[in-house]
C-alpha cells in the first residue's frame, strides 16, 4: 500500500484543535447549528477579480493552454480568492452567515473534444486535491480568506469531489467503441476484455467485498478497457496514488442510470473506484487534511448519489471525527442528490442508505419554481413539506437541508419564473422572484442564495449560461441579458447594496436570524390552495424557545383575504413582516389579507 498522507504544499503545517486559538466570535460561530445559517453559494471565477496577475494561472500561451478567455462563458474569466476576500463586506451585508463556493482545487486547465472545449473554471476537473488552483490564488490566500470570514463569524463550506478526477485516462479501445459503458456482467473483473477473455485478478470476489484482503487480488485494470495514460500526464495527479489506473472503474462513459451511474465516467471524467479501500483511505486523508489545516466548517459533496453508499458510511463519520478533533462540533455535510421533481423520496432514500446527514433540497427548488412561476398550485409545496417525516431523523432532519431556488447547474430562479410567464412585465417578474426568496428564507431548511440572484441576474439557460460574473462581463452571451430591478447590465460591476432584491433578501435574513422558529421550527401546513395560484400558510413551532410563527404567501396576481387555522391557544399576533392582524378572528382561526405575490410573517402569542 502507498502511504496515505498527501504531499501538502511546501511550508504548510497540519494544525490540531489545540494549536488553533479560538476567539469569542469563532466560538459563537462554532456553536451555531447548521439550520441557523444562511448560505451564499458562489463560483470564485465568476465573483470578483482581486488579482489580475493570476488570471492565466501562471501558464503561458493562448486559451487552449491557460484556460483564460473572458469573452467566452466556457473559460476562466478572472475571479479569485482575493476578490472573494475583498467583497466580504458585500456578502455579509446580505445577511449571509456561511459561504459555500465551487471547488477551488487545482484543475486540468482545458479539456473536451475540439468542437466543445472548456476550461476548469468551475473546479470539478481536479488533478491536485492538495492545493488551490493557481487561477484562484494560493493555499495561503485560501487561509487568509477563511481567517477573514471566521473573524466576521461567517462559516466556510468547501465543495468536494470523491466520484471522479479530471479526464486523464484514455482507453486503447475507446475511440473505436465511442467510450460506451461496459457492464460488470459482460466485462467481469476476473477476465480481460469480456467473459471469454483470459483470466486476470484471480481470486477477486467482486467489488461488494470491500476488504483490503480482497482488493489485494485486484492488480490488472484491463477488465473492460485497456487504460492508457498520456505520457505528458503520467504524474499530473496529486496525491501520487491517484495516477494508478487500478483505482478507477475504467468501464467507459455513464448513461446516467443503473450500474453505469456509479461505475461510469462522467463524459470522460475518470471515475474513481470508491469501493476500493485505498481510495476510501486516500479521500479521508485528503479532505481531513483540509479540515486540519484550515478549520473549515462543512462540505457540500458533489455527485453524491453516484458513489456507493458504503463509501459514505465510512467517509462521513471520519470527517465528523476530524472536525470534532479540530474544535468544530457542528460540521455541516450535505450531498448533491440530483433530481428535478417536487419530492423528498429520492433524497431521503439515499440519505437512509448512505448515512449522509443532509442533502441539497432539490425537491424544494423544483416545487418553488413551479409554484411561484404559477405552473403548479401551492399544494405542491405543501405536499413536499409534509414529506419531511420520511428523512432519516424525521422532520427534525429536514431543518438542515440546504434549500435553494436555482443554481449553477439548473439555471437561475428568475429564468424559471420568466419562462413560466413569458408575457409578464418586469415588475411582476421581480415580485415573483422576491416571493420565492421570501419562501426560502422563512420556510424550513437552510436558505442558500445563488450569487448574483440578489442583483437580478436572469440566466439564458443552465450550466454555463447561468454563471455570469459579478465584475464587468466581456462575454456577449451574458451581456445581452436584461436584469431585474436595475438599469445595470452584466457589462457593469454588479455589487449594488441598494438593489431591491439585495435589500429584500437582507431584510428577510435579519428576520430569520432574529426568530428561532424560522430557523429551528418544525412545520405544520395550515392552508394550501390545490387549484390555480393562491394561498400557502405554514405554522412553525420551536419547542426550545416556545416561539410559534405563522408564515403565509400569496402566489396569485390578486390580493386575497382568507381565514387560516392556527394553534388553538393563540390569541394575539405580533407582526414580523407584512400586515398581520392584531388578534385571532376566533380561537384557532386567523383572518389574513395578503397583497399580490406578497407574504406575511406573524408571531402567534397566547
């Protein structure tokens, strides 16, 4: 076995909890539960350019070499860690308490076929898991960013990948076969090139036996394809063990379902053999090292559903133990379990199977897009909330699910709203977008704001089309976008603290932080129209503080006045946001009036 310890950058040292002094600010920060946070998700390359000297990542040549081309949405545009650090005032002013950013590990600068070349500006094509990509800065600049955020009481969440690395491994038979997926049935580990091939890996009992003794018999990676590593990339991956093809599935490209979803390459990305105990051991040491050295506060796990559940059953406790030893008791781990339905079923299933403590709430995003866009009734969102009981740990576990409206993969929330209402004017689109944020910031879960949404960005589509820079864009496909709530364009610097969405989100964030029922309260759906657009009302109760809050939303273009059931002991209402009535209409009933696309937040008192 190779040594497990990665080769960290020169001059770095591993810090233990005892070596890391804690201020009163960081102690208070560490005590906050995951559901107490408000997250800001950002792609560092697309936020702020604090150091133009690193735009090319220290490389020389054209964009095919450096990855830098600010005129193309597919290449590096110049944002970096210094830019993030310089804009912490802006981020904190939004009411944010935690920053999650796309991976900052060193990436393969450029990859893909000639007609679809792209750069690793997004961070998901890792070659070196131990250092920051030079396009973003250095490990010391990452430390400076983490320290600056922590000094403000803001947590830092890293985006991590264990499923794959950059596309380095080729297959000798790949071009002739289109890199098509080759299954375990047709290409078992114990035969070379198919069931009729010569024996290899004699005695290997298959990947379901994850013992070191079994995997010691797996020595020849040529079961499905013959892996080939280009000469100029033989040692490109760090730690060094990642350069050995035996630690990859080597079965060709996934077609996204069944066996291929866990054993296939993502459009050529080298799919790690996560059942292999050496891969598990190595990933624990890699990511434990980032906790040890920098004292980060959580992980968002990329492509979590594409990794075998037994890997997470070991990896998650190891990371929690590592964080605990570093003095981080509430380390937040949430996985990406991608789907596009207003349902909790798949996320809950994978959380149960894998032991993942939390997951990005894809169901909430889907429901909010449909309900606020007017394509579904409020009952759709109510049904989702009523499924909270199926998560491991029940409804309490749903409190720590990061909720979001749109993101870098699916597209921006305002885009979904606009597509659902192509004839709507700018004022209506802005009002609907504000309503979506009001839902996210007052309903259960951990609100996760996608950078730029607070400046009215409206993407043209998903993926690259939803990744506009906040600093002045030079990309034509971005610069023709019309933003909400402003006369600014993507060609301008968009850090306007007076933007109506920035101010509305900031106000809602302040309300959320001030009221425990909005952070930790369990949900009871009190009203939900099941046809057309209209009313959604949810009562939230925090047992520890005793606070009870009613949140209500109007998804229609007309004002509504309705009676809503509430807890029977409530007699008075204190307005938190909106025009709450002063008292109940009768024991157990409140009459509310809500403006078009408006919302109310009312504290229920005895």
